[in-house]
C-alpha cells in the first residue's frame, strides 16, 4: 500500500503512510437481537442530541462529549470493543454446516489440532512407530484445515501476477510424501514446525491487508465495512474534515486506480447480492448497491433492508442470517484482497484523485468516527454496508422508497430512477435548510439533480411517470396543467416531484377544501417561479462562484430556481398551517364542549344496542395533547391538521355506516342546540366537522375541516387510551408509532422537519417517563387484564448478559416491567389506568427479580438500583397492584434475603396463595431462563397448579444442588478409604457417590478424542484398583469398568468406540432414571450428542447436575436452610427440604 499512500500524499499535501490493520467490533451489548433494542435506539438518539455541544471548546471537546454520551448509555447498556463474530454463533461452533465459518476459527482449529499432535508425538516416542496413524491422521487434519485458507489467499487468478504462499501450498500438498519419508522423530517434529510456521504466516497475512469493521453504535443502522487503514504522520491531531479528505482520496485511488481490483470487487458484490437473495427466499429483505466503488469516493456502498412489518421475532431471525452472510463475505473478501495486492506487486494506481474528489463535494465521505482508525487515522474503504435497525425510522422510510423501485444492472440490484431523483432533491433540500448551509456543495448537488432530470432515456421517463401517478386524480389538476405548460422538460419533471411531495406531506388527497385552494394558488404562481424562488445567501453565493468559474449552465440555473420556488411554497404552507392551527383551536374553544361531545357521544352505544364504541383522538392532535401534558411549559408545534377521531367498535360484524349514521344524528342535534360555528358533512367513509363559512387563512381562503370521525375495529391487545384534559387520546406508544409512520411516508423537507421535531419530543417524553415506545407492552397487558404472570425486574437484570428472562423475544407473553430508580413512575405504571379502577384479577405467578442493592443504614435489604426499600416496595409496587385489582397465587421473591420482605408482599396473596423466599445471600435466581421456558406451556394454559409444582421442583433441586455443592469437592478429593468408610455407614448413598466417582473421571478423560490411550488406561486402572472395593460402585458402574480392556496395548479404535457407547448408555440411564430425580425423556436424550459445544450435549446435561446427584446421598450433612415458603391459608412459614 506504499504506492497508494504515496499518491495520496502527493494529492493531499499530507504525509500519508500505511498503518497496521485490525478487525474490530464497536457497539453496545445486545444491540441487534435484544427485545429492548428499539428503546436503546431511542435512548442513544436522545443522549446524543442532549449532549451536543456539552464538551468544553477546544481539542478536547469531542472526547469530553463522547465520555458524557458513554456514561449516559452505560446507565442501561454496556459499551465494548471486541473481535468481529457471527451473531448467535459461539466461537468455534459449526454454522450452517461450516465447521470454520471465519478465518480465525480455521486458524484456531489448526493450532489446536497441531498442539494435540505434539502431545501425541511426545507420548508416542516411547514405543509407537514414526508412521503411526494417530500422528499422520492429525497432521492430515491440519493440512485439510489450512489448504482452503491458502486457496482464499491466492486471490483472483485473472488479476495476473504471482499468488502468495506458493511454497506453503507445495508443502501442504506434499505432506503425505514427507511423512512417508520421515525416518526419525526429528523429521516428524520438523514437519510439525513447518506447519506451525505456515499457521503463523497465514495469521500474519490475515491482519496485513485490511480490516473488517463492524459498528453497532449508530442510532439508525448497523454498519459493516472492509477497509485498509492508513494514517497521517503528524505530530498534532488533524481536523476531521482533513481526515475525511484523506478517506475520500485513498478510497478513490484504491477503487479507481486498479482495474483488476474493480473487476474483482464487482464480481464479488454480484455474488454477495445473489447469496443474500438465496438466504431470504421469502422476499422480506432487499440488498441494494447504492454506489459503485470505481465511480465514487466511498467504495462499494450497499444497504440491506429487512421488512419492518415483520413481527420482531421473525425480523431479528432474518437480520441475524443476513448479518452473518455479510460478515463471512467480508472476511472472504479480505483474504482474497491480500492475494490480489500481492499479485499487483506494488504497482502504482492508474488514477489520481481530482480536486473535487477531496474537497467535500457531492458524494461526501460518509460518517466517520475518530475511533474507527485511531489518532490521525484514515482509510481506503472497499465495501461499506449498512443495515437499518429494527424499530427505526430509517428502516420504514427506506423500505417504502425501495419497494417497487429497484432495477437490475449488470447483475447488481440498484436504486430505480424515482429513488435517485427524490434522493438528489432531498440532498439539495436538506443542504438549503441546514444552518448555515455549506458554501461549496450546493452547485455540485444541483448540477447532479439537473443531470438526472435531463436524461432522455426511457427509465427516467418511467420514473417520473410513476411519481406523477402517486398524485391522486382530481387533487391538483390545475397545477399539473401549469407544469405541463413549462418549456424545460427537466424543470417540468422537477415540479412533478415537488408537487407530489407537497400533496403527500400536507394531506391534500384527504382535505378537499385545502386541496382546491392550494391547486388554484400553485397554478397561478408557477409561471413566475424564477422570480419567487428563495435560496439561502450562502447557496446563492456558491452558485455565483461556480458561474464565474464557468461551472454552471442555464439548465442548472433553472433547476436551482425550481428548487427555490419549492422552498418558498413550503414556507407559505407552513405559515398557513400555523394560522389554521390557531383558528381551529379558537374555534373549538368558542364552541364550548364540542371536542368533549365528539369524543364521548354518550348515547351512541344505546342507540346501536350493542357493545360500546370508544372514540379516540389520534394523529397530530394526539401528539400535541401528549406533549402539552407530559412536557408543560415547553414550546411545541400546534396541531394544524383536523382532529382525527377514531370510533373504535367493539362489535366486529357491525356495519360502519350504522355507527356513522347514529353518530351523525347526535352530532347534528348538538351543533343545532349549541348554535355552533361548525357544520356536519358526510364525506364517503367519514364524518367531517367543517367551519360553516370560508375563512381567510393566507394565502388561502376556504372553509377548513375541524374534525373527522372514522370507524375502525377495536384492536385486541392495543394499549388503552390516555385521558388528557378529559379527552381520550391515543396512548403515547401509539402516538409515537403514528408520527413515525407519517414521517416515513413524507419526503417534503418542511413537513419532515416538523414531524421529526414532534417525534423527538414524544420520544423524549417516553424516555423521561421510563416507558420508551415499544419497550413496555406489559403495562398495557396489565391494565387490560391479559397477564397471567408478571416479572418485576431491575434494568440490570432485565437485559444484557445478566438477564434472567428468556433471551428469545415473545411479544405475546413477555410480561416484564422494569423498575428504574423512580418509585413514583413505577406506581403509575402498576396502578389503575386513567379511566378508573379495574375488576379483581389474579396472577398465576408474580416474580420480583430486582437483584441486591446493598443494605440501608439500619441493616434492611435494598433492592437494585438502591432506592427500593421495604416502604418503597409497599407504596409503589404492592399498593398500586392491589388498587388495580391484582392478587397472585404464587409470588417468588427472587433476590437475596427476600424473606425479610414477607410482610410487604403478603397482602398480594390470594386465599390459597403463597410466597417463595430466599434465606441467604445467593444471587442464583430461582426463575432462571430455563425455568421460564419450562413453565411457559403451563402459563399459556393458565395451569396455576402446574406452575406451582414446577417451582416446588426447582426450589427442591436448588436446595439439593446447594447441599451437593457443599460436599462436592470433598467427595471428589477424598481417599478411597474415606469413601469406603462413609458408604459403610450410609449405604443408601452408594449410587450417588458411585456416579460421581466413576462417571466423572471417565467422561472427562474421554471428552478429548485425542487423549492418549495410556492416559485413559491410567484413569481406569485407578478406578479398578484397591483399596476401594468393587461393591462401593453401583452394579452399572462396575459393568462399565469391566467393558474396558485390561490394558492400553489391547485397545483399538473399535474397542474405544464401543466403550464410549457404553458410557453414553450409562449417562442416558442416569439422566432419565426418576431415581436420580432428573427424569429427562429417553427419546430426546437419544438424539443428543455425547460431547460437543452444544449446551444440551449429554455430558453438559449431566455436568450441570453433579451437585444434585450427590445430594441424594442421605449421609451428607444438610447445612443451613436456603429457601422458605409462606402459606397464606395458615400464615405459616416452612423451610424447603430436598423433596420440596
């Protein structure tokens, strides 16, 4: 890379040099697969917004601000830097049939096998022949692991030149001959040393060419990149813009300066797109190539989208598969890149970056962080892939924009014409609305937009036709006619795009009066668009500078005027909305209780003679009301749209017309009685409350719609409405979702800015109340009486590696409420809904899993995060639940010394209820992940007795395990004589002790398939020997020992395999025999491997139960009590013994 660095140095005037490469992952724990990931996204966005500009002025500002952001994020999430890996795949595990999915896995496997071979050689020197199959088989295994790496490092043959590692390839392919020719142990060890050198060389090469960088810290998307790191040799830190210039120059030099690399990457990107499509045959994802590496300054830029409409469980599963496909592809590209660069043999790039490539032009350099490349670091990016995250606005927006607007070009899926034009317009619009707009970017962006619009190909014509078709017929006929009368085809096309965005953003298709007024006004103003255009001063100055340089055309000028006219129209529309908002609010105040009447319709249910109708305010008015109540004293945009009222019908088969007719009759009576200034009209499937006279709402004059009423079915499980100013308002989570969907559908810059401000304010409100949108569905379920169980947990135990709720996301029954450090907020969430008290309901199970928060000054236990005293729990948890009508059949206080909280939670018990409590300081939970999965069917069926019995068995097993752990080390290390003496006094403990003393050492020594035979024989001889009599082993264990040959020299591969089968049968018997109080299904066990990395391998299953098995020995001392149960029927407390 010296040649690229030299060319960049010459172009930039900066001393650019190659840097060390590394693979790195940056992010927060569980960022992609955790059920609270949308909350993390919201939290991160708000943290960054709140901390903007906090750092002290000067060079340390960025570092100080980053430290503040990290501290805020670490309140709920854990930041870290690590090694890139596959999601959901432990290191070294097989993935989709691939034993070594990543290069590090392959290198580690080769090292591990070579180390085992070294041990076998050391043991074999005593008598085995040099050509022993045990040795040659392992060495061939090392070769078979390494050869695919050698082939990957070879790079594309079409690049010419010489592939690397030619000698190493010859050495590996000649391994069999080398082994056959080896006549001494020194020769064998020399072969092994050569293999070790090959492994080291491949490891060095893997870190030499480039690095795979995975970043999960951005609030909108995950980012996966393949880049080559460089640095600027400077004593002091360089400004970020200069480093961004270096990024662009290096990326352009590498991608554009080597034709062989460009062809190779194009082919690999085509293959990657095909692989992504094969991974998702359902069509719920998109792989889009946004930029060609050779054509720009950002490398190959791609985006992967997952359908945001998928349920969370399905979304995360598909995301995981696609993410892992991308990670494996980037590592493969990295290895091939090494070979390609080796074949190029230091050739200089054929291109040098043009001046505008390094000056922050239209293409930009993408987002960069100092942590990406270190101090004064920069990089040449080859591949840059982003995946918008679940629950984000970006995912919704981009899925909408790319649906139906993709084209296949040279085998690569690329954005369609409509997307490219609207994106170019959005870039210009965003630049003009920024404060202050950059000086030098506007002319390039406008010229690029002009070039797209002026294309004479059919694809451009079809794209504009598709955009025009989105304008509903009859909404703006005069405007379209005026546009068609313009002489410049590019300007015509731009105004079609602008008009479509205005129609959509301001809801003209659903507001006929406004649409009519707007249409006439727009058509009148359009011919003089150049005179009315408004552009910021800095943009106008930049255009003048470009014109003076001869880099500006008349066509560009016409497009700039059209853009300026669009900005002027948007400003006029926003001014109109402000006037209309004030007018409508005054109108409602003058009309007294009109809104209250519209949202109550007191006799509507009686008139319909059926289930009730629940009117709910939604949309912009819901957002305004939520913000007025939640963030009083702050300025928020007024609701300019009509009040949208949904009449939620509880009877699914009732015709909507019946409801509208009944509502219309009542509304007309009320308007007549109160002599209101509003009148009622019927407009298709809705009722409209319209101002009876036209009003002057500059620049328009018309009769505005004040409110609309629409019928919809009541959504099962939807959150109940909030009661604000005695009006039923859509819940905060529903309001956030509605605003986000509106923003995702909007392209007009002014509307987007207003909606984004509203969304941020609503999100801040949600985070402030401790209930981010989408993060707390349990509150709704609790208020609606849909909970059969409930888990109250601290933030530390609710998420991340310490979480005890099941990892998988079950939105239908994940009834968990996180208790933060605000008891008042907890009381509001656990208390009755705003509409009043609830009926009596009973939970089958209530679990309090807060973790320890230390002790108070008077020695009383505190629950995490330290504010939860007994009084706080009584006032903010127990009392609100009781006020909501809740009791519980079983309460599990799953935190240290929880028996001291008995009096607090006892009032929640039903007549036959009970409380399970801990007596010690153990942090091991009763309700761990496995336990939740065990009782899930019973919870789903409402089988409270089955839940109770399962908890009894769990507590008994934990008591047994505690007893077993108390004696486990003593039994394992005791002498044979001591064991014999113990069993003579307690013969009923023989089976338990026998399993531990016999199976554990045998299974441990056989677990490694490369364990020398003499080591196995040594273990078995010790077990068969004296002074421990055979009768101290169970008969089944005696038979197992007898199955092994008398000595190692009689052992063959077949006999060893038969012995492993015998061990397997004994392990299956122990795990399935009810006498050992495990009782797993024999058929299920038969399908499990004996060993392996899986958590449900037979050896892992029995390994987790050694203490439980040992506890079956009645001769062991029981120790202190560990758990207690309070029975509400008798008021008694009993200690739990081994039988529960």
